[in-house]
C-alpha cells in the first residue's frame, strides 16, 4: 500500500495550491518542504490581476487580499528619467488591482489552507531523490526517511538538482537573475508600483513595490542568463540611482540584499513524465519579461488538478494524467510564452528597450497593451488584434 495518493514536494504557491486542490478531491496528499514555515522567500512579492483571479478561483483571494497592499496602477520610468503612469482599469467580477504581499505571509496562508483541506503537512523534509517503481513513486528525504505515493508533484521552483535526479529534466536549465531588499521609512510611496529602466541591465528593470505606507520591496532583475550579479547591481542602484536616492534618503534597510534565479524556459516537455509532474517554476512557468510567476504557479496547479480529476479515479492507474496535463499547459501557455519571448527579443533588448518605452509613453494603445499583456489582464488573441498588434509591430520594426 502507498502511504499517499500524491506527494507534493515544495510548498510555494504552486505546491500548496496543488495540495489543497487535490485534498479537496478526497485524495490522500502529503505536502513536503525543506523549510519550517513561515519562511522568507526571495521574490518581488507582486500578485498581478491575473494572479488575483487565479486566487479567487481556488478560494484563496479573500484571505490574501485582507493582508495585502493593493495598487491601482503602475508608474514607468524610462531611460531618460521621465515617468508616466497607467491605471489598472476595472473588469466586471474580477480583481483589478495589483497586490503586494511578502511571500513569508502569502505562502504561509496557502499552506494553512492546504492543511485545512486535509493535506498532511511535513515541513523540514529536504527531498533528495524520487524513484519510480512499477506502480508508485518512492520519495527519499535527507537522512534516509522514505515514503511512497502513487503520484509525485515537483514544485521545487528554479532549483533543478532534484528535477534532474528524478528524471524529469535532462540538464541544468538556463536561468535569469534578480535581487531584492526591504526598506522602511521610504518616502513618496503611493497606490502605484514603480518600474524603472534607467541604470539597470537590459532586458530587465528595477522595481519599487510598496508593502506598506512607508515600506517597500526594492529590487532589480535581468531576463538574460548573462546578468548573474544582480546583488551588486542592486547595491549600486541603491547608492546612486536618482529616484532611489530621493526615496531612500531617510530610509532604513530592513533586510540584506538577496539574489535569486528565475526559470522562464517553459515548454510542454517540462510538464513531467509518467507519475512525476512539475508545476509552477519547476516547469519553467515564469513570465520571461516581468519575472512574475505566482499567477502561472496557481494556474498550473489548477490544470494538474483538472487532469487528475478527469483521468484518475479509484481503481485506475494515473497513467493518463500526464498527457492530459501537458496538453492543458500547451494550450494555455505555449503561444503566450512565444509571444513574450518575441517581445523581449524585439522590443526590450538593450538596443531597443528605451526607444520602445518612449513610444509606449506617446501611445495610449501601447500603454494599455503593456499593462494588459504584462500584468496578465489579456489573452494572447486579445493582443493580436490589428488595433493592438499593428502599433506594436510598427514600433518594433522601426528599431
């Protein structure tokens, strides 16, 4: 007998949501993480309107919204130091704000909801190997502890060592890089998040995400595998960037600068194999332009739960789950990620980004395209309408 129907390894948004949804299906679910919770997780802490919709669908939005800080727009600072703002427009029956909530709080909320749904929570378990047998998976933790499950879900983020050992990833994938620190007594914060493109590595950006009325998550990222030293870049920005200098002149740095990798290499082949599925960033599901992955993490959990509900019932082996799950991911994300990568290469490269942003500042159509596309408020086919696509193509091909 297997100890569990499903073992979920990793308790970030992808893993915790997967465990919760599968427990709601009545499955025996184990949720493992190497950390004790609540724990810090290096991230920009932004939850897009797309992510808020996903949280709503899985029943977690109210708990998150009650402790998050909501922002109704984004301010964008281009290479010339000029800024413009774009408001998030309301959509009927859908959250319109961008929420900011430290991952220490968000992930703990989602884990507690998974436990309330019936998942067996096992913190402090560093899994070192997953071995598939004829009819189960054996999960081996550091120190030799073992458990068996009919199916395993890997939600281990950008860390690929276990994925490679478990046989779901052939080689170490390329990663992008980002860094962040928290500051208190920050001046000039309002109900907008700020993205700035001057002084940063391109393709990439810097950000100011308020987590309170006078506190902010400040960071920078480069979405190119060459820019690994983002901690040093952020330290330099904190010391010399004119916008940060003004906002931080009386501020206190409340945490050290910490860097982190990002996997933005999604392909349906990374969904997993046989009885071993990957969700969220373990499948490369991070936006290759913004570095945001919470929305994709929750959506991939929904898709896996949907595939399990339709393909695996009592008395049946879970062999049809992976093809169904891979197909759902491909239909939702393949075109989206190809479009994002094209935009990144054509419009947001070091050569073209600042000219592209200047064009966006002059065009309300492009401003709406940026917000709706990058903050998850539009489907790819919405962005491919002639009225939206033509201005983007005109500006992209001009450079």
